[in-house]
C-alpha cells in the first residue's frame, strides 16, 4: 500500500510539473505542430514533455504494481527472500 501511495504522490507532482511546462511560454518552444485556437497550439517542445510524462507515468505504474513473490515447487517460499 505504501508503494501505491508513493507512486500516487509522485504522479501528482509529475503531472503538475508537466502541466506547467506545457502551458508556459518559452523562447525555445519550437514550431506549432497543432493549432488548438487562434492564440493557442501544441508546440514541438510540448511533445517531448508529453512523451516524457507518459513514460514516467508508465514506470510509476510498474513500480506501484503489486508483485507476488515466486513460490518454489514444494509450496514454500524460496531462498531468495
């Protein structure tokens, strides 16, 4: 349960930072890839932020996923505790 809580907090912080990066205005945003309105659009730099966010969220899900320890054929836990 502690791992899931840590992953949830880390994902909330990561999502907040990614949101700030995507909604901010920077000198090196890159060209607009997708126009959302007359004054807003998705820049090339935003794609890197979104890709990094997606990879990081997937890794947090892997870390938070409950792992079962392997059981030996005799039904007892193995020596790899």
